[in-house]
């Protein structure tokens, strides 16, 4: 069991798992033995993180395992959060939805309440990976992995999702927008985990949409992602708007200029042109193997405009229903 | 299906039985190379260069050898020295580097240990001291006057005057015919265009893998998947300095090759490790290794000039083709020269083709090697010309297409070929005239591959119950077991399911060349037919004995020996009746066929692609695709269609997204299927395959190879369709969303136009 010097697990039906760390040419290089723990309560998980210097939590591990294969140093303990009931539950209480941070996106996409209330967020959830990945991937993992190209954070942010975080000092709630702080970086303190997300039922004539650009039709990583949410009045003028872009900056970018351009206007014509221009201007993308600065900037504007158009169309269809 | 010439009616050939190996494969039970395990086996791991170009100053294996579980460590010093001029010098120093490494991922040592983890840890502990050399990463860098020379011995072959200094040009090929200047003088329209393309990988799903076991007597067995196990045997023996026959190679099922498994990488290392450790050694590449160290098809720079008369007659063609085959000499330019003008009557032409070395992995064959790229250039230029002249692009091609008797680039006359029939099949297909939606475009393009014959062997054994076993030496890459069984069934008159097609190992069947040039169903099929015909002679003799008549009075009709003499009625004898009495008529019934096949019929294909371009993002979606191809005779039409569809899928990937991306040091940045983007299923519509059958006169059933031609037209078909949708001619691959949007934004082609 384990490498010498590491403590035995305090709790949980742990089983041995051998997986590896330093890699070259795609090999897992086993320099030490990793352990596996599967706590069943949030308190157990937090205790475990506090007692192990190099523990790492995961939900679906759909990012973590490829990262370890690509050479990221392996943790001493892999802490599986999927056995904690609260982290995999979807519930609606009054006007608030609560979604466990490790809930499989496949379950999210099959939840009628979420599908009706947050069509764009559900679409974003359904774009992650393949059917197989969908049974593992989660909002919490997608957000905590802090990839600038993640699909669900822009939609979580335009819907003003709140993240409930548990740690040694108890629980706290922050805006989902405040979790990721840079590529691979989060505001989570040592020992903290994402527990669940809270989303308020959208007001009347409100809907969201998410679009992403990939060269293929699926199984790819966003070159640009754009989420939009709009609220219309009875005349179809925008009374509230939120636009957020992925893969064009170190973290998700909100575009207040684009949002302001929509307020008080029909979501068409000049207002949409202003959205496109503002979105493109708000980006600070990089050149890499998946896209160029110029391409990402131009397409961010296009997708923002299209996402607003789709969201507004949905909002109109929704009418006075909340 | 289009049948363009009358052909005999067959009972089995042309039907679609479930393939004999199908159930095992779709249920996951078939054994591929990495599925094989030997008791007591060790795991081998390769040590690879992190540098694109470096001199190996020293390799210290002492620490690795002392690590837990390690049983053997080898380097280039464990193999016989090879010098330039050795007939497989490049292969030898590619499989394991000697004094220099030529690309990132180049193998330079290997370790065998009790577990894979131990082997990997030991591989990481092999200390290599490098003198890093400047890397040559592009054709332009390779040809620069001050370019670092990769191989000090590389004197350009075919140079005139002969090369006096070494360079990065391995070979120059020149072909010409007619009078070029006079040809262009005759032309009413002359256009000249340049193209660039990037290396791409074959993308087979199964990584390279093998198990090697060196016995106490030095006789060695290798289990591996390849496109030719006799080639694995000879290449491995060459590298080890052994006689071929010390090695037996047993073929595993193969999970895709597309040309990339016509060469070897791991087998000699596994044998050397096994010989040193005295244990079986298993080696399996990761996907990362497959990308970095195996198989890319060449990248190119192409410049072509065409002259045409106002009436649409092509009169002159001038081609300057540069292919890079990675770090070693290769045939890309030669094959480009052989294919660039081959499909059309161009009376006055000159072709100059250069093969250039750069610090990337050694190229391997990929379906119709080199031809998709020359087709990209030619077929998009023909489209431009047809538009300029106001001629339908298919009519323009029919007007200039080669037909029987026309000379090829190399001078020989074509036998009966089906190019015009393929063009007509597409012209007459509803796809060609169907209305297009907004932002949609349609492109057509043709393709050619010459196909080859080579050596094949087959053995037919009749079993006691009247069924047959057909053993050949060609691995079953694309349904060839079913094709062999169908031809044998037709010859012997035995039901196709009563024939067991088997791929024999190197000690179970006669020599058979590697599967390349779409040769298995053509050439190995000929060997099967020959063996079956010998078997029929034997069966008639046995039947004559059983009936007590002269053999000349026995005919073989529908699987039965039929008496045709005048001595009354005699009941016909079936194969089962004859084999049941074999002990009394001369013993077991077995026959072989071995031959050097000639007359591989050239394959032609014509594709039409409809696609839609998002004008604001440059994203291209193929919405409809129809592909015609001359199969000669389709032995198993489903697998002909599968070959056509597979070629289209790979060609569309090549056109739109696939490319090797290197950083400035020559380190590959996208060695995974996430960022090396082959098409996924949802990227493609159902591909409508039209099988054209213009029988090949050299084959008993009229077969032409079909494995390769289908990848030739897709790149230009896609490019022409993008032009149709956007008005932009894109002359650099891949035609990624970035490049398409850039072309739309600048409202031209990437090269102006």
C-alpha cells in the first residue's frame, strides 16, 4: 500500500490504483504508487484533502487522467467525489435549481427542468466529449480544471450561477465567474472543493444560448465559445443581457460593452453589429495549434452575435412564462 | 452499380457474403498484435530522441541496466554496422539510430524489463549526450544554399550534371515528351499555379506492436501486424545481419495500415532484446510514438503550368514537384512525376521532381503515395481552365482523358481502362445536377493510381468433408479473405462458406510480397485461381479413376465432375464425393499457385463533392458525396464500396484539417487524435459509391486493385467545391476554417489567383 511515508487513508472504501506521472512519448511512468479514495460525505472529502499533502480530487477525471498521461506529476491520492450523493444530485427548490458539482452532464442534459430553463447551458453541457465522456464529465470538473476553452463556464456565468464551496473552514458561496482565475488556476483555497451550483429560475422572456467553433463536428476543443442570455420586454426590447466568451482569453470574458449595446434595443441590426464588434474587441486570444489571434477575434464576434440572436429567439418563444 | 462491359455471369463472384473474419472482429475477439501475450514475456520500451537533429556523443546504459526488473538494454551498437550504399541503409538507421538522430522521436536505444512501468523507468534512465545540430524543417530550409546537410553521403541521384557535393536532395526525376515550347506556343490559354501541402499520417487505429521470441537454437518467432509478414522477416533479418530463414513471422489481425505498415519499426528491437534477455519481448507503441516516429505521407511544394487550346484540347504541361520524404531518401517525387499528367493526353510535357530530406520522421507509403497531391494541383487547375473556357468540367475531362492505347507518361500504352466510364457515371448521377443551397458548392475531381502486381502464393487444401482451406500470404487488410474465398468458390464450385480463407505465416505458405499497390485481390487472387485450377485438374483425374474413364472425358461443371464421353450415363461426382474416396484415388488433395503477377490494371476514380461553407467562420461541412471508381470486376462489392468510402473519408480529412504541426525546434505539437484531426463519423455524409466495372484483361476475373485510387480525388474535389461555394481558390493544405476564412476575407485564393 502506497509509497513509504504516506499515511494510510483515514476513511473510505479505498482500493489500490496504479497510474503514473512523468511521461515521455505518451507513456505513463510509474515512479510511485498512487492511491484511490472514495469518500461518501463532503466532510470526509475535506478531511482527506487536509490530511494528505498531495491529494487531488476529481469528478469524472476526464481531464485529470489525460493530464497525468501527458506528464503532469501524479498526486499521492486520487479522491473520487462521485460517491458523495450531494455532489451528484439535481434538485429544484422554489425558484432555485441546485446541481451537484460532479453530476454527469448526461444527467444534466436529460433533466427536463434544466433543459427548459437553461437551454444554452444544457447545450454547452452536451458538447463535452463523446457519449462515453458525457457519463463522467461535470460542471464542477469543467470549471475547476480552469481550461480557458471549457464549454460550460461561459454559460454558467451568463446565467449567474453560484458555486457552493466546502473547505476546512466550512462552506461559502461565490459567483461561478470567480472560480477560475487563469489557465489551470482557481480561487479555491487548499483543501476546498466545489460542492454544487445554484441557479435561479430565469425571469419571463429570458433565454440563453451557447455556440462554439470547432473544426470538426464533435470530439474537439473549442477554438472559440460564446454564451449569451437575454431578457426581453413585451415589445421585444432587451432589458437585460449577458455575454461571455471562452477560449479567447486566460479566463472567460464578459463583454459589458456588448451587453450595454443591447439594452433598450431590439436584438437586431445595429445592436447586433455592436455586439459583434464589442465581442471581438474584448478578446485577448493567443496563437496556438488550434487557432490564431486574428481568427479567434473575428469568430468571437460572429459567435457572440449569433448566440444573442438564438437566445433572443428563444426568449420571444418563451413569452411571459418564467 | 454501373456495368459497362458484358461479363460472364458468376455464381459467387460479385455477391456479398458476410466476411469470414467478420464475427470475430465485430465482437472484439479477433487478436490484433497488442492482444498477444507469451508466458514469461518482458516488455520493451524504446528510448527516443527529443531533438530533431543531433549527433549522439554517448549513450550510457549502466544506470538503466541496474534498475529493478531490467533484463536487457540495447543500442545501435548491438546491431551490425551499416554503411551508406547498403541496400536498406535508410531502414536500418531509421529503426535504430547510430551516430546521429534525424528527427524528434528517432529510436536510439531500447529496454526490456519485467513490467512496462519498469521498462519505461529504465528507458528514462538511459543517459544520452547529444550535440544538437540545426534542424531542417521545411523544403525551403532544405534547399537553402547554406542548409545543414543531413546526410554527408547524399549525392543527388539523377542529377545532370552529376552532383559533386552532398545536399539534401536525394533524387531528381525527369520525364518529358513532345516539344514543350512548341506545345505552349500552340496554347490559347496558359495558367501556372503553385501549391503547398503538409505531411499527414495514415491514422490507422491500431498502433504498431509485436512480440518476439528467440529460441535456444537462435530460431526466432515474431508475432505482429503488418501489411506483409515476409517483408517483416526480410527487413528484420537484414537489420540483424541474419539469414531470413532464422525468423518466422506469424501475422496477427491488422487494425489498419493504409501503406504505413509496409515497413518495420519495432520488430528488430524486440528480437534483439529477446535474444539478449533470453525471454519473449512484447513492444507496443503509444499513439504519441506512432505520430512522432512512423509513417507520415510527404509534404510538398508543387508548381504546374498547363497550356490548352480554345477548343479545350490540352497541349502542354510543365511540372516542378518537390516532395519531402522526411529524414531519408524516398519515392515521393518519383511517384508524383509518374502520376501528375498520367490521366490526360498531354502531347508536350516536362516533369522535374525533387525528393528532399528534412528533419522529420521517415515517410511511409500512404494509399496511392504522392498521387493525391499531384491530383490536388492538376484537378483544381483543370477546373479553372474549364471555367475559363466555358466547358463543363466533366466534358472537359472526357475530351482529354486517356483511353486504351494512349501512351502513359513513361511511354507504355494503356490497356483497357475505365476512366471515361467513371466520368460518365458521375455526369449521369443525380448528385451532379442536384440543386445546391445557399453557401454550398460542388466540386468534381478525378484520380488515378497505377496499381502493381508482384509475387503471391496460395495453397488450396481440400478437407475430408469436401470443404476447402485456402491459405495465402497476404494479410487481410480490407476484406481480402472474403475475396479469396469468393474466387475459390467460383473456381471449385464449393459454397463460399465452405471455404476457410486463412492467412498463412512465413513457414506455412509460399513467398508473398507486401500488400502495396492494391495488389492483394488482384495478384494473390490470381495465385488462388491458379491453385484452384490445378486442383480442378486433379479432381477431374480422381473422378476419372472413380468412374473408370479417361480424364479427357471429364469436365468440371458447377462444382461437379461430369462425364462427357459416349460410354453411357455416369452420375456426376461432387467435391465431397471425390474427397471421401481420396485415400483410394491417390491421397490428400492439395494444390498450390505461386506467381509473379503482371498486368495490374490502372485504377481511375471520379468524385463529386457538395459542401457548405460558413462564410463567417470558414467552417466546411461536406453535405453530399458521390464517388465512382473502376474496380474492373468487384469480387465482393461491399468491400469495394468500403474501400471507396474509406478513401473518401481519409481524403476529406487530408483536405480539411489533417497536418503535422511542429514547433520551431521540430518537436511535434499535435501527436494525438484530439489535435491531429481525422474526420469523425458525424463529419461525413453517407458516401455514395458507384462501382464501375471495366474488366482488367490481365486478371481471370477482371480485377483491378481498388484500395488506393479512392483517396486521390477528394482533396481537389473538396477544393473545387470550396471554390464553388466561396469563389476562393485555396492552394495550401489543409483547407482549415482559418485558411478558408482568411481566403474569404481577402476575397481571393491563398495564392492570389
